[in-house]
C-alpha cells in the first residue's frame, strides 16, 4: 500500500488535480488569466531552486519545457492545413520534449556550470535550430514524417502517432526505472511525462496546453524537492532514515516509548579483514532486517555500524520481545563472502570445481531503555540505551541488555 502511495504522491495527485481543474467552470473561465502568471512563476521558481541546489535535471528540464511552451505559443493555435509552421512546431515539440526529459533523467547528475552541463544545455537549445534547418528544406515532407500514422491503434489519440509513440516509450522506460529504484525522481519523471502528454493532447485549447506544460514543470520541481529531502533525511547506503530524521522523531515522542541502540559485533575487525565493500554489504543486510522489525518499531542509522530503533507507545516488555526476535533473525542470517579473485565476467571455459563462498555469521548487540521515572527526556533515554548497549557488549555480545 505504501509503495502505491509513494508512486502516486505527490506527482500523480498533482497531475490528476490538473486534469480536474481545467474542466471546472470557474477555473476554465479564468484560465487565460491563470496561464498569464502560472507558467512564468513555476519556470522561475524551478530554475532558481535547481540552480541553488545544483540540480541540472531540474534546470535543463525547465529549459526544455519552457522552450517548447514558447515555440508552441509563438506559432499559435492550429491553423488551416495550408500553414505548416504550427504543424512543424507542434510535431517537433511533442516528439522531442518527452525524449529530452527521459534523457536528462537517465544521465547522472554532473552539475550545471560544468563542461557536461554546458553540453547538455547546448543539445537542448540547438534542437529548434536543427528543426528549422530540416523542415526548411522540405516543410511538407517533414510534416508528413512527423504526422505519419503507421499504427492503427494510436489513431484515437489527438497527438500525431510518431510523437505519441515516443511519449509512450518514455512512459514505459520511466515506469521500469521506478520499479527498479522506487525513487521520487523516477515517479516524478513518469507523472511529468503524463502532464506533458496531456498538454499536447489539449493543443487545440492553447490555455489548457500551457497549463499542463507548467504543471509538468511543477511535478518535476516537487520530485526534485523530494529527492533533496531524502538525501538529507535518509541514509544513502542502507536506505534507512538518517540521524537527522531520528532527531526529529525524538521530538514527537510522548511519555510511553522504548529506545534501542544496536551495534554490529566486531565490525571493525570484519572490515579490516574482508574490506570496506564487504562491510557495506553487511551494513545493508543488517539494515534490511532492522527495517522489518515488528511491534511498531522504526529503525534509523545512527552512524558507522550503530543503529537506533524507536518503539513509540510501546511498553518495555513488549519492545524487548521484538528486539530479542530481531537479534535472533540477524544471528540466523548467513552472510556469504565472494572471493576477491572471482572474475567479474563468466569465463568461456569455467572449471568444474568451484570454490564455495565463505559464509560468516553476523551478530548484533542491543541496549534498550525507556523513561522509567516518567520525566526523562528522549536524549537521556538514548544515552541510557547507549550505556545498556555497552553492557551487552561487555557481557559477551549478541544479546539484549537493559
């Protein structure tokens, strides 16, 4: 359920809201006044935010959307078939904008004011010139190529089939990217493309088209804000909420809760012996188990090999039972270490004898505390849990102590 909500919120909600708003009589009546301000405000805010936080995807995506907007408005609403300028601008924008947005999302973040950033910006800005050169040689043939209808099942769409196919392919790729990473950036790309397609589908109503394009930029902006928030409040290695998120959650606790500090046993020796890459794998494995803790617990990465679990509104006995179950699950998990000599690619003639991967056990020590006197602050309880963790390690590790 949460995965579905994370996909639809907030990008899907913004897109659906835009679909509804353009059909509300009160909004539709004032849509010309709205689109006189709304797109410019969104473009400026998105560009400033992208520049401030060095998000080239947002800056260049805004440039691509605003450039398409300008071209479409400059050449006006659809005119008689004899005038090719509109068909050239509309078909080219409908084809290139989805592909540009997809390409920007596939590229790794390389900054704005860099050589690669300048190259990407130049590739976007040069496209109208290339369209002008190609279409100028034989406008009629160019329009025929763009508006060709080779696929009968796409004839129901108002957008020409070639640009529509490009958008549908981009949507499929964006959906696959989201299924792989479950990230806000990928879901934002999907709904941005939906808004772009809705805009081109409403090309006969210029105000609606501009409204949808501006909404596409808004969705892109919100998705990048979500990514920036995740970078600040979520640990990149383990995927768990970070220490900063822990500080905020501690402020929300009531008077009845339990806090636990966890530490991976002998992690430094493990790291020194097997390397930091393997150590990172161990951290991810333990984090995966912690994320599945039951009893309403919420896990955080505190730092290094230390983690914290909060049980809000839980009695001590109940929380300790779930912590003990968590400790048993981690201890029962076998961790296989791949040989450092193993080739990255499968050899052409592999030998019959294969060395079995070395398996090691990973255990954790846990210290738990709660506001016994009823007046202890969360920081004091956290310190008490840390002292309990020290006692668990002193007693021999792989146990829960209070």
